[in-house]
C-alpha cells in the first residue's frame, strides 16, 4: 500500500479538505507538511462544516495527525482553532495531535511586519493574508526563528528573542512602526508554552516508526503548485514550497516515503489575491462560477477570481510535482453553462507556447488560446458513478485528461464527502 501526498495543482482552493477527509478514512496517519494558518481547508460532514487552517484534516476523524517541521505555527491561532472545533464536538488532545518539535513559530511581530509591508507596498502589494507567514519563513531561513522546542528552555528563549529583535526592530523602525518589546514577547511565549509543549514531539522519529510498521501515511499539502515559492507566479506566491517534494522535507522523511502523488484540480480555475491569471473571466460567466462555486476564501473571506480551466498551468504542475493522478473537483459548478472553454496554449508576443513562463513580465503578457466544448446543462451534483454523468461531462473530463497528461483518480461532485467517484484508489498503488 502506497503512502499518498495530496497537493494542489492550481492556485490553491481546489477542494483539498474534502479529498483529504475522504482519503483519511483509508489512512492511518495524516501529516501537514508546509504552510501555516494562511491555508484554509473546509470539510463538510453531514450537516456540520469544519473550517481548518493549521490542523491536519484527519483530526476530525480522530486520526493521529502531525503538524510537520515544514509548517510555521502560530501557537495562539492553533489554540483558538482547537477551541473552536472543540465546540463542534471534536476534542484535540496530544494523543490525537502532534507538532514537530523543530517547527518554527509565528510570533505577533511577524503579523505586524507582514501587514506593515503590504500597506507600504500600496498597489504593488503581493496580496498576502497578513498573518505573518512570510516573515516567519524568512526568520527560519535566516536561522533566527523561535522553534517549538525552544519553549521548554527559558534561557535559550530569551537569548533567541533578543537576537531576533536586533533584526526586526531595525525593520520596524524603517517602516515607521513601533518596535517590539523583548520582555513582553518572552512573557507571551512563557505563558503559551505549557499549552503547546505537550503536543511537541520529534515527528520524524514517530513517522519513521509508523512507516516501518507498514502504516499508511497521508501527506496533506496547502495552497497550490502555482503558489510555490520556486515554481509559482513569483513574486505573487506563498513563502513555502507547495509541490510534492516538500512532503518529504516538511515531515522529516526521505523522498521514497511518498508513493502516490494526488493533485487536487478544480474543473475551472480560481485565484485569491494579486498576480497573473491568464484565463480570468471578468464577466457574467466569471460571476456565475463564483456564485455557484461559493468562491470565498476560507481564511480571509475574500472573493476569489474565477476563470476557465487552464490546461497549460495544470500540465506544468503535474510535471513539477510528479503527480500520478488528479482528483477533479467542483464539476457540478459548470452544470448550467451551455459552452465551456479550456486553455490549451498561450500566445506570448506572437509566439505560441505550451508552458507558464518564469519571467514576471512574460507571465503578465501571455494570452490564452482556447478550445471550446459543449456544456451538458444538466445536474451532476451528487453523482456517485460514471453512469450518473451526462455524456458531455464525461467528454469534458476525458479531454482534460488528454491535455494535462494525467488520469482522473477521483471525481468530486459536491462538498459532501460521499459524493465522490473513485476511479483509482491512490493507496492501492
């Protein structure tokens, strides 16, 4: 049985929460391996809707779940999230949830710096969630981060906070913002430490033991491939690697631990925040997709930009992430449209290309070349077998498979977890 990594193949918001929840029933353990509480995964189970940001989606099913070392953790946001879903009847204890003791922390000063920089950038802002994710990753790479394990050692904590503020207060002064108070920050961390430390473990060791015992591990990614800090629409990206290779690094396991890579792929395209979007629809159809798909960010509530399916972008994501198969989501959102378009290539200054370019100016300049297909104008919502799908819906799916050069392994036809057509079980590979 293969371990499975779930990643987004577009700009995030592809419906990973539902798919991870569906797969978690077949898994023994779920691991979040990158991102922070800027990610939002929505799970609909019966009449209850769970909105998760930091917590791995497996916790709702009571599956052993790990926040890996590749995640940046806001301890206060995590405790708020735990308290919120506790009110929904899901108890999160150290028996269910573990946090890698070498995971870096998001501090209040990270959030302040994030927001100050976005404000200072004006119209050139990247469109971050303002939750401190980027500054926290910067500190991690610059080797000045506070980590979960540091909460257990007051002497180390004080030393590292002082070192951290040498950098941050210089930045805050430059932005005209109030400086951070070291004693106040240490006090905040000492206060939160007893509530976070019980979850802290050497996650890599726990995962190695699970793998040795033959347990099935589900690696849960956040955001999507086109937000990857290396391979996405840079600089309009997140601050972590969102592609499947990060599943190994961000959990503390070797690359051979990942057996099957499942790319979650929406039947159209959406994007939150600034940045290029070749197939964006700034018209009535785009508005229809947004309304029918309820395209509002789980974390921020911001309306998502909507557009036609971009096969060039998804094909590129499939190659970069080594995606074995896709889970196609939100097919039912297209049910009312008489005609559908799919981007099959781009025009860049008069030249046809079949890739998403790396250059910022080229990304802004590409124009989509579309192939038009007939819609099906009938309901696919809740379909649970191919026999329930209209012929034109099947033709649309098959054409997407050809264009992106990957098969559909799962098909989601509503937010409900059971409204899923299994074509190929990723855990069986």
